C-alpha cells in the first residue's frame, strides 16, 4: 500500500478536492483499491463520500486514540472506503492518548494491518500544524502539496518546510515530497506566471518538483461536490477532470 | 567536547514549531533542549529545521515583487480570418484551453519563450 498525504498548512488551496479526485481517479483509471483517511475536523471528504462523520460511530479519532481498530472504522461507501473524520478532531492535540510519547506513530501503526488490503491510502489533512499533520506525515510514503499561485501559498510552504524536515529527521526518514501541485489556476492572470516560477523554486528547495499539470479553476468541481459525485463521473470532459487525470498519470508513471 | 553535527541538528530542532508534536527520541536530552527553546535568541535562519533557505529568504527578507506592469493584461481587438479563428478554436477545444489562452500560447511559442 502506498500512502499519500495531501497537505498544506493553509486552508482553501484544494487539499480535500485533490484527495478526493486523486482517490477516485486511481480507482477509476487504475482499478486501484483505495482507502481514504479524513483527518480534517471539517469532514468535507467524509461528506463527499457520504460517510457518517457525526462522531457517533467509528472514526479516525477512535483509531488514533486506540479505542477502535482501523479495520473496524472503515466505512464502505459507493464512492470508496473511508475512515471518516469526527468533529472532536478539533481537540486532538489535547487528547490524553495523543500526548504520550510515540503519539506521532499512532496512524502509521493503525494502518499497518491494512497494507495488504489496499493499493493506495489517501490522507486528507487539516490546514493547521498539529499532531494530526505529524501523524499523517509519519504514516505517509509520499506527500503532495496543493498550492495556489499566490503569495500566501508561498508562506504556507515555508511553514510546511520546517514540518517536513522535522518529520524526516525524527519520525519518517523515507518520506518523499512527491510534488507541489498548483490548484485553482488561471492562466490568464499574469501574476500566476510569476508565482509559478516561485513555486518551482520552492519545490526545488524541498528536493521535490512542481507538477507540470495545473489544476484549473473549474466550477464543475463545486457542482460535483454538491452532488456527492467524483469529477470524472460528473463531468468527464471538464478541465478539472482532465487536469486531475493528468496529475494521476504524472504520479503513477514513476514506478508505482 | 564539541557537539556532533547530528546533535546540533537535534538541538536546533527544538526551534521548529513541529517539534511541539514530536516526542523527543532521546528523553534525557529533552530538558536541555526545552531550555534552549525558551532562552534562545538565535535568528530563525540559523535553524536547519526551519524553512529551506531559499524559501525563507524570499519570504522573510523581501520576496521580489513582480513588476507592476505585468499585474494586468492588455486588452486588444484582433481582426483575423474566420477560417483561422475556427482553426484556433478547434485546436483550443482539443487541448482543453480557451481561445484566448490558445492564442496566448501560440504567440509565446512564436516569440520563442
């Protein structure tokens, strides 16, 4: 199982949209067995997959705190298998079980028994640094960083850079930053071109790459989310479907 | 005795906010590391676990601002043959681009950029 964490220490850059599209595309075009893990308290990915994320059932918080086994927390939906989010994730940093030594390995240990049942595990993360992001990066083989072509996203990558280096030094030496993904892209904005260069430089500094594909701003993504459908089913000819398909080709063509 | 490179790296790691969520791998070294965190006056750029230097320098010491004249697009009215327009439109559609973007790309290619 290849575990991919989609993260950015910033909101609104398309983490959840990317995680959903990545998983759906891997299922649709590669026939891959995909497990989603929603670690964002907002629960948007869980909602998109129509999973129960009310906090009343088995969820990722139960898995992290050791109350539930990961296999028992998986919900099987028409849109894929998911370990859902929970509203109480907002207080994860204050959870007693997540304050103990070794707390950063909770997710990695929990997912280990599932490694033969899935080809990919896609982890959606919260937008702020905390124990959840550390757990996601410690469990991940690869990290994908969505970013808009703007100044604030560069700031977020700067913040994330420190987190990545700490994780690689202490908890997950084999973590690979797969790439920075430009989302919500508008090629008509001249300012975008400038920030593309800046993001390319940032990717190099992280020992990674800027994906050649740009995920263009596309209303079909919002419509697909509203209808709880994946973008490839809802609008296969949309720019977003084509762009995310290209991303998957770019990611999988390198020996996965 | 001077510290090894690894020790220095681990010591400086305490300045990284991410370290608040990572257990210290060497418990006996933890108290010293924590004191360092509180007392330190080192500049952020001293820490190898802070942002990569290129990014940090750009972000903190004044990332170059793009030239203002490039902030906005110039609008122009272009007169072309209908057949040429249709050719460009078909090509744009095949590539999943707008006609505007297609023309933009073609012009850039023609100028060797």
